[in-house]
C-alpha cells in the first residue's frame, strides 16, 4: 500500500500517515508560471494499491486538476488500484439545474474521475446523496456527523454546558436527515428535539439566503445548528438570529465542511453564536481562523477507511 498526499491539505495526510504508522509516498508537484501543473510519482508503485488524499476545495479547479494528474501518473506507473480520498468534494452543491441553461457541474467532475482511471472514490458527507448514484465506479459517502456529535458533546461536558437542554436545529429543509445522524450521536438515542428553519435562497444572487420561519421549539433551550457545509455564512447568520429571536438562550453551530469565502470568517465571528465546530476536511488557512472556531480532525476516520480497504 502507498499513501500519497496532494497539495490541498498535506497536514491532514501527515496525520493519517502517522495513525497508520507509515510514511507518505514521494511525489513531485510542480506549478509552472503559466498556471499549469505537473505531477511526478517518485516511488515504485507497480502492483501497489495507491491512496491519494486530496480535498478539492478552494482553489477548486487547481486541486481537481492536480487530483486527475495524480491518477494518470499512478496509472502510467503501473499501480494496481488507485483510490481517491476526497474529504471535501468540490462542486457538490452544483448538483441540479436551478435555471435554464445552467451546467450540472458535479456530474462533470464525477465523469472526469471515472474516465481518468480511479478505481474507487471516498468522500465525506456529499451535499446531496443522490449524486452518489451518478458514479459507475465504487463510491462511498462516509459521514463525519457521528464524530462531530461525540466531539461537541465532549466539549459541552468539559465546559459544563447542559447537553440535555439542547435542541438540534436544521438550517433548512434539506439538512433534516443530517441533523438526525448528528443528534443520535450527540444524545445517544433518537428521541431528541428537532427544529427546522424554512429558508429562501435567491438563485440569481450567490451566497444570499433568508430565514423565513422556524418549526419546532427553541425557547429556553440551547440551539445547536447542524449543517454539512458552510461557505459564506449566509445561511448560518440569519439562522442564529432567528433562533435567538425565538427564545434560544445560546446558539452553537456544528458543520462538517468549511470552504470559506473571503468574508465568511469575519461574518461568522460577528454573529451571536457561541462556538463554531467544524472538521478539518478542508485545510484551515490562517485567514480562515477566528476565535469562535473549534476544529475537529477526521484523520482517524480516514485511517480507519484505508485499513478496511487494504
């Protein structure tokens, strides 16, 4: 088995390698002055099972192309099996045609991954599980929500926050199943308060959403908003405000992915949320950090996946 790291999140790859008690395989990735990329495998991988860890986060196109080139280089070097581990799956939100004439970007990305020669692909919490059905090669949509639920609960206990007085909040109708997975891990059972926010998004204006109403009861409770991804904060900001308006005593947020826009960290820090829990499926750049953010590692989950796949 050979474990490779793309350039999108080398620290996550190193953590996975450490858990597996192995070294990252040698590779050279060159970026030329004209923005082109070249990947060169620098180890013997003939008849080896090769894993490539590469989130396709911002810059999405650059990281995707690098991932494609990894696969091509490994295939040409005689690898027996090439497995892509994509903690954050770029273009996952572009999964349907909202307006006439639009592309469906995630379909195109999946087709590229198949055509270039990946034998199997893993990701975490794909935005729409229906996208998994597009794959014709083996594909597994892992979930970090159970890990996130346990880690947030541990934080609450450590800081003596009453976890029994928590209402799990879905920021829109599409995240209901996700909050149930998180909630079962957080509470240890399925009988817990669920709240859903009705959201309206303007498809003509990127990163613009409006919270219309809230279904459920957060009055006198700690509202814990759970979502799969946060990009601009345009969904979280009004959701926090609405929960407080409806009587929540405090508001926390937990999400699997953070592929932040430039403005998102400052926007989230200014909200009245207490803490923002998120996993490290995406590399946290210095400019992405803010005081309320608490990061949780998915390295153990990736290591476990690789062990089971070998």
